[in-house]
């Protein structure tokens, strides 16, 4: 009898250890949470699911702004149920899950928190850069972001955050910032921005104009080139764009990183064909260059300055490649 | 969350469910035939207004609505005494009117009043909201404006959708549509014009997504053709596009006033394709979307309406 008890306890201990080891492994790797689901791995998967909800400020987090109802979460295709057509761009940035909650003060003003979990900090920056307005008050309070009117857009680690209030008032705007600060404190890691941003030349760069993306449908919203995918963008490509202030005019510089030099070459041939079209002339597409797996180009005027900018970006890439080899 | 239902609650829910199921059965839940589109389409094609677009412009959104309607012969040309009229504005978002994410409440009120003036027996208003429906209806100002004007405002229920086939569709062959839209004597499509990051623009044709049931997210794969297909299966009697204020960036759910422009127009017509083609070409959009919006182009190719601007008669 005693032997059987001991045996049962031993089996239970082994099983518990297996689950514990699996939990550590699952939380340590970089695979998206959705791919980790499975009946055997219920515990770590649930822990992951709960993570983004846990970042939402609690019901009593800010005095005078109690939570209405409860925290809601949407994942995968459910995002369409939350923001309909606005959901599509999120999928190009590795969307995993969103948690949202509403708060209301005594004056009847509403405040909404939305925390989107993406598969990497680079993609959190990407969706932030896509959604943020071009102008607004810079916000640095543990998050990196911008506040425009009564809406605060920011990102930290793998999370893109939007906090907004209605109707607008100075007090409600202060509450928006306070909620963003609470969320930022709840997120422990900083998370690096996309590495490609470092390749952009600094001189003349208009702060806040940097955008990071992967796919054509996002570029179409920023700068429509053609119905054809002339830059051969895909989920495997990384692209940054930024605006540069010139003495006369403005230039947009772009860098696309392809999986390898061969794909970059194919894209450059396609882009070269596009440059002969009226659409390219309309946006004043300037000279482009390739450097290993990177394609660099620009749009805007004056052309000579745009070409200089392209060359400077290429020099940055070459330096980066040298460092990488070392 | 996690609260256990009491026996009374359970019984209550069961009875409600049984009643809903019974009602669905009696009234034809699961019907697969189009209830609405063929006769409407025939009437639309025969209409001398089939390729006419009317534009009312000026400072007052309500006046612009009346002006556009007058150019089409007035609401009496569409609504007959005793008709059940269903109006479908855009009430999808929890935004205030100035943010131009939802149809202007003054336009909604003007349409309701004109319907009742023409003798409508009842005017009903609904949309399938994306944010909390109570807040969307209230903060958009639409519920109050519509009720004050004499309309009945309601929230669509999940069990009130009927499967409808789209025989002319190329891709989206069927979808559940809301019973109220299908059973109306007159259906008035009342969207607001906006930028849309996937569809490029959301105008009349896209606004019909608000009568769709089920998981609408699924239609985003191949969205442009799906929108054309939806419009091949369901045709409003009248389309009134609110372009008094429009979002020109970060749509469809932009919140910033910086993204709003004021063309101060209402564009109306019996054919959604023509109204959309005109709006795509003539409203002050600020981003380049590469010429014709695909879903309008596809609808034109499918013969759903006149998309060629040269063939559209514009009345101002």
C-alpha cells in the first residue's frame, strides 16, 4: 500500500516537473503565442493569453475613473469584430491579441484603453508608426509616443497602446496620460525598435516621420506607387521610410531589406521598370541603389539632394554590413 | 465573468432561445433565396434615375440632404403612404459627429422627416456597430436625432439574420443579411464618406456591410470583389451619401479632427455604384489610391451600375 502511494507521488512529481520545464521553455522562446497552443501545453498558453489583459489598468487604478464593465480581449480574426476594416493592417504586423477597457468619471467623460500585443517590438513600433498622426505632442513617460487632440498613441516592448477620451477636456487629457503611464509601468521590458531605423541618415530627418512596414497594402496607404507590387514587398521584407526636410521641398527616403541579394536584385529590376512610368514621374521618384540585400531609393525634390540622401543611406548600410561581418 | 447562472436565469434564457428559434422557423430562418434583390434591381434599371447623381451643397447638412432629394424628385418618388422604411446610417463607431466617423445626425433627421412627410407608416433605423452599440448610438448623436424626428431606433440581434444567395456573385455567393433590411418596403442606404485603409474609401457600397451578419471579418479576404458581390445581391432603393464632413486619413475609425475635411455636400442616387464613382472622383481625398477604387470598378464590370463618370448625369 505504502509502495503504491510512493509510486503515485513520484509520478505526480515527475509530471509536475515536466510541466514546469515546459512552462519555462515556452516563455523563453520567441514563437508567437498562437503557435504554442495545444492541449498538452495548456498552462503556459493560458499564462500567455492572460498577459495582455493583465497590463490593462485595474478598475481602481486612477482615482475618479472607475472601470466600466470589464476587460475585453480579442485575438486572431476576432479583431475584425472590434475594429472592422481597421484590423487588416494589424495582421501585417504580427497581431496576436488586444485587450481593451472603458472607464468613466463623475462628469460622464469616457476613457478607453486599447493594448495590442504584436509578435515583436519591431512590429509594435511598425503598427504605431502606421497609426500615429504626423503632428502631435511628444510623450515620454515610460512609453514612446505622441498625443494629438485627446488621443495618445505609444508603444513599448511588443505592445502598441492607444488611450483616448470623450468628450475632450484638459482634465481628461491628463487622465489619458496617467493611464498611459500606468500601462507603461506594467510593461517591464523596453523592446528595441526595428534595426533598419538605424540605417536612416540623421541629418534633415523630420522627427516622427519614420515608418516601418512589411507589405504593399501598408505602403499603399502611405505612398501609392502602382497596383502592381513594384517593390516586391511581402511578409519577408522589412521597409523603413522617413521624410527629410530640404531647403526647398521635401524628400522621402526608403530602405527595403529583402531576404537575400537575389530577391533584392529582382525587386530592383521591377522598380527600375516602374521608374519609366508616369506614376513614378508624378511622385518624382529619384535614383535608386542596391547594397547587398537592401534597396534604397527616394521620392521628392530636389533630385540632386534626394540622390545624395540615397548615397548616404547606402554608406550606412555598407558600414552596417562591415560591422556584421566582424 | 465566471458568474454562474441561477436556475431562473437559465430557464429565462432557455425560453427566450426557444422563442427566438420558433420565430426564426416560422418566419423563414434558413431561407436561401434572395428576397429582395431581383425585383429591386429590375426597378432600379428601369428607373430614369438609374445613372443620375444629385448633389446638394451648402453650409447646412440637413438642407443639403433636402436639396439632393429634391433633384431626384423628392422623397415622395421613393416612399409611398404606409411604407415600412428602413434607414441604414453608419453608426459603427463610438465617435462624436465632428470626428466624421459616423453619419451626420442632421442628415439622418432630415431623411426620417422626409420619409414621414411622404407618408411612411414607420421608419426604422439600425446599424451593426463595432464599438459598444449603446455608446455608438448615443455619442454619434444619431439615436436622439432619429427618435426626435419620429423614427424607431433598434439594435440588431444575432438571430435576426437570414441567409441570402447572391446569384450573380463572382466570389461571395451567399451571406446572412438582416431581416429588417430584407423586409423593408423601402431601404435607404445612408453612409458617410471616409478614407478606409483597406477598401481605400468607404462610401455607399461598403456601408451595406452593416446589414451583414456572422463574422464579417471573413469577407476582408478578397474584399473588393466581395463588396461588389454583396451589392449584386442587395440593392437599396435610395443611396444618400453624407459628405458634409469626411475623414481623409486613418479611416475608417480615425478619431482626430486633423483628419477631417468639410466638403459640405450630400450626394444621392438610386444606384450606389454611380454615387460611389462620383464621390471617389470628386471629393477632396488627400491620398492617391491609384485611380478607380477596385470594388466600384468590379461593380461596373458586373453591370451593377454606371461607374463611368462620362455616362453619369450629375444634377446640382
